C-alpha cells in the first residue's frame, strides 16, 4: 500500500517545464507584464494558485508571464496540512515552493490561525486543550519548516467581526472563546520565535468599502494593530484582502485612503493579499460586467497603491478558469464568473488593464 505521504507528494508533483520554456518575457501582446510593471514601482505582483492549476501548461505559462509572487490558495490551510491530529504534512506546499524556486518567484504563507478551513477535529480539540500549544506548536512547525523561505506569513486571519457584538469587535471564534483576545499576540510571538526574520502579517477583509459595518471593521482593525504594536507584538504588516463586489457594494475611496494613511503612520507595511471582484448581481451581458469589475479594481487600486507602504498586490487566483458558478441557474445564464485578470480562456480582461494602469500610476517605493 502506498503511504499517505507518498500519495500526497504524487498529487502535489508539478510537471517540469523545460529551460527554454522558463524564459519569462516581460513584454506581452498587452504591453509589459504585470510583474514587470509592478517591479518598476518596487511592488511585487502575483496571485494565489494551487498545484492542480499548475498542471495545466497554458495556465502555468500565463502565470509565469504576469506573476512575481504566488500564494497557495488551499495547500497551507490546516484542513490540508493536518487532517489527522499530530500528523502534519507540508508536502503540497513544498511542491509549490519548489515550483516558485525553479522559476524565480517569491511565495507567501497563508494561513496559520484562522477560524475556517480547519480539520473537523480541531475545534473540539481546542475546547479541550490544556493550553495554547494547540496553536503555538502548529505555528512553530510551519514557520520552522519554511524559515527564511517565505516572503511573508499570514499569522492570524480574519479575527475581526463586529456583528458578533463584542466591544472590541473581535470575532467570537473558537480560538477567542477558549483563550480570550490574547491568542492573537501569542500566535505572533510564537511566529517570531520560530522565524525571527519573517514578515508577519495580520490579514482581514471588509476594510475597503462603504457602509457602517466597514467603518466598524476599519476602526477595529486599527485598534487591534495599534494595541499589538504598543504591547511589542511583532506584527509587521496589514494584509488587506481586497475582495470587492462590482454591483452590490462600492469602494469608499476617501475612507480607504484615511484608513491606509493611519496604518502607514503606525509603521506597518501594507500588502494587498486576495484581490478579486465578485460580479454577482450584474447583467448577463459580460461586457457590462467586465467594465464594472475593472472600475471596482481601479477605484480600489488608485487609492491602495498610492500609499507608499503598499509593497505587494496579489489577486485571489489569476484566471476565471478555476472559478465555479454559484448555481446551475448562474451557469446557464452567465457562465463562469468574471472576477480576475485573465478569463477562463486566459485572455486578458479589462480588470487586467485596470491593474496595469494603476501600477503605471503608482509612485516608486
Ligand atoms: C477560500 C478559498 O478560495 C476557497 O476556495 C476555500 O474553500 C476557502 O477559502 N479569505 C481568505 C482565503 O483568507 O483563504 C479564502 O479562500 C477566501 C477568504
């Protein structure tokens, strides 16, 4: 019988690409690659990807053309790294790291302490745990395994949720219920201990748009970060996920600018970690949808890249090819969602042009 580890490694193996094929032109039919444009401004551009995506050669070429950094969309979440308690396996991310190394890409770590994408055993185990080692041991294992090799790490993900009704707006997660608010500091301290040189990121969503809930989220995140800095907790950057919606919500440029200025004033860096634009609620006609998606990206990036603390921009996936319609009805009416720089056929979308323009306008840092 083949071992679980060997099976995972086989699953993770990405086909090799020949030397000639690895030449990465910085010019495309649509002008400079996003990687080159971003690089000229001192910004890293890239996308989330996964081993199964990189088994499609046409996609891999497109990714190598535009990306200078990748992040695993699935492989480094605890449901996949530790499906059985105590049996930690990083081989799927190792394969991505190897791909990144062979092609001169940077790679980020996502994510260590989150309330979601966990194995089913974790929540009851946390409730019953004698102490914090249930997450500090995991943080240390991952950070030591990749010490010196990750561009940055999302240590704690999505710890804010004002709707949960707490005065500090912290999410009422199983982490918080067991350990109280200090679990966040503890995770960052364990991370620094395991890899002292790593850039440690607090990553969250819902910080870009209009509305009272976004106001509350911005306030809460700022307070959380300022508190951590005051306590000497080694947080190095804010990860702004950048999940937008073209037809149902709107970027608040003024409030986003003020918020990012405050983040910059704390001395933290800013990374845009998961940008995409949900085209739900739009018309069937994709030309209109594409325009609205590109407009949302532009409204967002004109502000977010104007801040000179913003050092990276990653989209959550590079091509619509791997997105799933929400329902059969959606599939029949509208087809694959259009949310990313390349469509399902790997043709550039107006969103990619919007990213290119925003990068061109960004001041060098
Ligand atoms: C999502 C993936 O895209 C999904 O396919 C997966 O099932 C769940 O996670 N915030 C994050 C990301 O930090 O990890 C999430 O990714 C999207 C929201």
